[in-house]
C-alpha cells in the first residue's frame, strides 16, 4: 500500500485550507457565523420591502440561501474531517477497503473519504 509523501500531504492540506476559506467567504455573503457551534452559519433573512411581491422574493431568496448554507456547511465539515485525517495519518486511505484513494480523485476532491470503488 503506497502512502502519500509529506510533500503531497502538505499540498492537499493547502488545497483543503484554501477550499475552506473560499467556502467561508461564500457563506459570509448571506449568512452570519454562529460562534457557539463549529462550521455553523445562520442565513440572514433580508427585508426587501413591504409589498406582496417583495415578500415573496424575500422568502424565495431565504429558502434558496438556506439550502446553499446547509450544503456549504456539510462541505466545511468534510474538509475539517479531511484535515483531521491528515493530522492523524489516515488521509488518502479508504476506511472501507484500506486501499489508497487515487491521487487524481484527491486532486479533484481533496476531502474525499472513500475510493471510487467503495463510493459506488
């Protein structure tokens, strides 16, 4: 079983940190961080106006942002878990089959937990 070199681990750690920062900046556009819960944000309900059409737009925007918030929060959790695997020496190894995860898969999705075979 081939393991990742320290240079490769550093490369993936940097990719994960960069991806985390990007997601956090996206979330800050429409949500505020909950300081009490890690990787939790609260979507802000924008007040656009008082008319019925404006109220409908407010609700639609809020619902859309809420769905995006949950998806980005899930991705943040995956990234944090991948950073934890780098720290504990298990990064790049599929927990199901114990085989290395293909380097191309990690390049495309550095937070990947499973190899492609086990993912299916």
